[in-house]
C-alpha cells in the first residue's frame, strides 16, 4: 500500500547548537511516526556525537533520496549534506565551516520542498553569527527561505494553542520600525494571515485583530499618527476585500482579548510587540511558521542555546510541536488542493 504520511524534512540547524540533540529527543516519540515520515537533513558525524549527550539508542539510516527512508521509530533517516569532523567542532563555538553546513541544510531542504520531494520543512535553530561567518547576507531563516523561493510577500507567524501572532516587520531595530511600516505592508500581512488561517489551519472565516503601534492606539494623534496614516487605511482596505479584521487596538489590551478567544490571530507591527506576550504563554511549545511561501515551513521558537548545547538538557517540546504543525499544514494543503504539492 502507498504510504500517505507526509514527508517532513527536519534541518539540523546550527551544528554546535542544541538542534542535533532535540532532534534525537523528538524522534524517540513514536506517535510522530504515526502521522508523518521525518527526514533529518544534516551531518551524520555531528548527529552521532549528539548521541553521547542524549543517551539515545536510535540507529541512523543514511539516505540520498527521501524515497529510500525507512520511517519507523528507532531508525533516524538522515540525508547527509555536510561531513564535519566532530573532533574539530566544539559545542557552542560556531566556525565558518559549521556556518556553511548550517546554510546547506536549509538550502537543501528548501529545494526539496520546491521540487515536491518533501511535503514540508521544519527548521532547528540557527545562529545569526554563524550565518554571517558563512557569508550569508540574510539575518535569519525567514528571509533566506523567502529568497530561495522567490517570495516577495511573506510574514512570520508564531503559533500556539492559545495565541497566534503575525509580524509586519521582523528583524528591524526599534528605531527603524516607523520607516519600515507602510499601509501596503500592513495590508499585505493581514491578507497573508487571513489566507493562511483558512488554507493551513482550516479556519473557515478567521477573525484577525490588528495591534496599534503607539500607546492607547495613538489617542487620536496625541501619542503618534501612525494609526491614522498607516494602520487604519490598511484595515479599511482589508475589510473592503472581505477580510474579517478589526482594529487597530491598543497593544496593552489586544493580547488579553486574543487569549480569551476574540481573535484567531493578532497582526503586530514589530518583533517584540508580538513575541513578548507570545513567549509568556508559549515559551516551550510555540512554533514559528512562515506564511506566504509556496512551501510549508515551521520552526522551533527558540535559539541555539549555546550555553547548554551538548549537555542533553535541551527541551524538545517546541520541535515536536513544529513537526506536528507542519504535518497538519501538509495534510490541510493536500485536502484543499492548494499550493505547490
């Protein structure tokens, strides 16, 4: 019988971060294999080194094609993209070589998703310093994958069981947020969010709340005019397009109301506006997913944790949640016959 479980590629992330060990912890979960076929994109030598700190008894099945995977709990199917010497690599200490390997995992998984060899990409954490050392011009996963898929309009969503937030601007210094905002960009983010909630999360008519930029939503211009000049016109345009959207609401109340179920997602103007309340509620089980891409991409909602890398102390729950969400999105896309696969 044909195996209909989606193939979910999992990039190893930074070779000197906690990615290798959280993968090993996560793939001991037999329930994941009932729903999907996990395929690790990484480095065999580094994964074998991580076995020592996780006390794992898993076996590796190196493959050069997703179709050759075993996809049974106890066997880690791994597509090898680099050949780092574990003796030259130290946990928590990135090098040019580990950075280049890190980039190769992402690029390989992305190309495989574009070509339809895998159904989704799940990314383990990377380090921006490592990206820079590797010569990459991108500040993170989101921008790199968007470039590789030739995607101009995209958005970063952080998703949990209680709260979903989507960012209009991502990795932008706070003093540059104002200059980075525009009515078009805010409208685009609202539209992408609405489409994704329907197509990827199965919400028939999602309700989206929009956060203001300034205290008290600007208080009629007393505390800033971005609401009147940028955000309200974007919300009005989205409503005219038939999107169920409300706002802008003061940032100090919108997340409380979202937690109570008033909104299916909150569109936020800048990075920390959305991530602070989100991580307060979903520090261990939050999932990062990129909206607007022609492929499905989810990620853990934490960093490389260099301080505990190689100790076996890392929490793998966010990775499990990211794999589960990628699987659900892949099945939703298949059921609704949208996207590239």
